[in-house]
């Protein structure tokens, strides 16, 4: 299946492009997406563990399954004061 990954500003500066496309096995999870992304874009790997995954405007967990055509945004958390 094919999934789009939109990188937030903090991650986009580390990657080849702010919008990437990954081919994943059917039923792959958000954790598998992070793993594949880290392997294909090693400069992103250290930041991926703290990235907040969002699909269709809602937070998703590492165990959530993805579907063909999904778009997942990965955003770095911002601390408030």
C-alpha cells in the first residue's frame, strides 16, 4: 500500500522534501511507518520517536493500522510556558 507522510516544519528541514510517499505492506502500523521512514531518511531517525502522528486531524498511536492512501502528518511537539 502507498501512504503519504507530511512532515511538520521541524522535521521537514531534515528531509529531502516536506511530503514523502512510502510503500508499506498491507495493514502496516504507524510504528512500521516510522521504522521505514527512519531507514529511508536516516537524518530523520533521531527525531521520529518524539514526533506526534496525526491522521485526518486526529492523533494516532504507534499500534494503529494504516490503509492505502492514508496521509499521516508527523509533527514535533512544542513546549509551552
